[in-house]
C-alpha cells in the first residue's frame, strides 16, 4: 500500500513541475538485469522515483553524485518514468528491454491428437522468454523438428517476430506418437502429438451358419487407406433386410475386427458399413 501511495504522489510531483523540468540523463534503453548508473548535478539531497510495469523504486540521493543501480533492481521489460524531486523537479522516460539471452520457450502444439496423412495438420507456436520472463522481441531463429513413429523427420526453421515463431507440418502416414520439438541456442521444449488412424478405407465381411438358426457375421481387420488398423471402439453397423423388415446391430471394433449374429433368414440381404464407408453385401440362403 505504501508503494502505491508513493507512486501517485510521484505522479503529482511530475505534473506540477513538468513544464520547467530538466531531463535526467538516464540511458534510453536498459537491458533487464544489468547494472547502470545515472549522473546528477547540483548539490543537496533529493528523492528519485522510478515507476514502471511491476516495479516502483524510491531512493534518496545526493545531487552531484552518480546514482548506481544493481543488476537486479530493474528486470521487468517495459516503459518507465524517472522523477528526481528536489528544488527543481526533473523527469525523463526510458525503456527496459528483455535480456539478449533467451532462457526458456513456451511451446504449444495443436492439435494434440489428429488423423494420419493430414497436410499442414500440425501447428506449432513458440514464445521466447528471457530469464526474467520477459518476451524477447528481437528476431531469433527457432528450429522445429517433428519425429514420427516411422522414424521420419520433418524440420523447419522460422524467425521469430515480436517474440513469436510458428510452423505448420504434415502428420505422418503411420499412426503413433510423434515428438514435436522447438529449440533455440541450447533451449528446447518438446510436446507429444498422437497421430491416429484415419477413417476406414474399406470393409469386407464374411458370413457362416451359427447355432439356433442364426448367422455369424465377421469383418476382416478394418484399416484406413494407409494400412493403419482403425482404433478399437469404432462402430460398425450390420443390417439385415427381408420383405420390408430391417434389423440393424451396431458393434464396436475389437482388435480391428467386428462380429455379431443375426437371424438366419433365407433370402435376406445383409450389408455392413462404418460411417460413410459401405462394405460388401451378402444374400443369405437364397430361394
């Protein structure tokens, strides 16, 4: 609370004396986390106030001496106001900029799960920060690398703009976890993208008699168009039609295969489908 009271009091001093203010000789730019000094002229005592984003400093000074700031005094990047109050108020403005040494990456990969073989299906965005958590605005070269389950690797370099770099890459033809990495000057971040099979490419079923006047229906292993087994739990629909009557059974894949039983009706037509993909048709028994 005391700090904020001091803040508003300092602003009032600035507004009252700004017309006749003399500019302090503060560096126009100060790198976050570096020491610097501000020379003063005259004699006597004064108070120096520095106000900026997340920082508010108050210091008693002796005019005619240099005001020294330690490396950890100012580390939040942004625009600052310096006010020297005394017999004649002096003020100036300056900027604290991010450190030149990137220290961490904030890396986002989207989506975390997607189907195989999608052009530009995976997006990666990274933000560059210095050791104090300031966004590093100067251009930096970011290396993106996507390693898929087949051992395939996609690489792309991008130059950051205003602290951000991004890329779009293809998902692999084979399902499995892909390691997505962003790196810069020894700093790196990794995300896992799960690449899953696509929709079924085709479905084929067989039929054979079962007990109690029923017919056993079973699909061949269901795969996508790249040969990947379609995930268990995918619904396969078996439909039997005969003289206007329709019976349908929905069955989830288990170990890439779906099977069920339907009444063995002579002359019935049996079809199989999953989503928009239609399989073969069987006419049972005939007449």
